[in-house]
């Protein structure tokens, strides 16, 4: 009888460990595993083990709240099922071999505060649906193959602190509505094909620490109002079509930036950094 009771308890514990996460979330994770060649990942999953033991997965209160699979040899495209992971707060798939367009179902991840998909081969336009992720604080899509304009819908992400879209094929202008991103600390659009004038509205981003706009086709003058950004410690605007060339500045005392203009400055190429 004791043996029978022990067996029942073991079966209950095993069943409970698998029941921690909903079948919808588990199926979504398995879909990611299948479409990105999970068997070839650097650190793969044992699909027969409890989900909270899977590499890069964090579970809280029986919900998947974090996926960190950077540097893990993910290949292929992301499935639409990823949008069923509605409790995820942080999603990091950087430094992999992912390709294709971003699934529009990402708009369902309303709890997301950090979306990091940098250093992959994603293409197409940045989905305007990302503007529905109102809790987003970090959007890092740099070093991919995204094209087209920056969606104006992203200007409604008023909790955003980092907007890193450098090293893509983005075109068009910087939206003047960017002033709405009042909490922004890092803005990188470097190494794209963007054009037009640098909007003076950027000077309203009083928390801005890094402004990386080098290697584009921006024209006109650098707004003098940028002198008022007292927290700005890094600015790169070289290798554009501005009326005057500027060297890249990294350090303190941003008001001196406009005094460092150089008629024949050599463009400085820097890797995107977080």
C-alpha cells in the first residue's frame, strides 16, 4: 500500500511539473524550437523535461516570462505562435541566424518590456504593430536587413529608453513625433539610408545620453538646440550630407559639441553597441 501511495505521489508531482505552464505556451515554445532547428541549437531543449528546466526559459507563477536564447545558433523563421506567449516580459534572440519577416503576432506580447532581435538576418519592414507594445522599454533591432521607413507607430512607445535600429537598410526621415519618446536614453539609426534633416524635436529628449546618426544621407544643419541635452555624452553624425562635417564625440560636456565642427573630418565607423 505504501508503495502504491508513493507511486501515486510521484505521478502527481510529475504531472504537476508539466502542468505548470499552459499547453498554449508550451506549444508556442515547441513551435519556436521546430522552426528554428532546435536540435541544432548550441544549447538545446529536452522536450520531455519540465519547461522551467529548458535553457533560456524563465517561468514565474506558471507563466513563461522570459526567453533568452542569444548566441544559440537559432536558424530559420519565427513562427506566428510566438504571439501566444502573452506573459513574456523579455525576449532576447540576438546573435543568431534568424531570417524572414517578423511575425505580426508579436503585437500580442503586451507585457513585453525588452525586445532584442539584433545581429540576425530579419528583413522586410519593421512591423507597425510593434507600436502596440506600450510597456516596451528597449527595442533593439540593429544589424539586420530591415528596410522602409521607421513606423510612426513606434513614436507612441512612451516608455521606451533604448531605440536601436542601426545597421539596416532603413530609408525616409526621422519622424518629428520622436519628441514623444520623453524617456529615451539611447537612439541609434547609424549605418542606414535615411535622409532629410535631423529634426530639432530630438532636442526635447532631455534624458538622451547617446545619439548615433552617422553613415546616412541626412542633410541640412545639425540643430543647435542639441547643446541643451545635458545628459548627452556620445554623438555620432559623421558621414552624412550635412552642411558641415562633425567628428564623433564621446565624453562629457555636450555643449561643446557644436564647436568641434571640421570641414574635412574623417568619418568614424563604429560598431553598434548597446
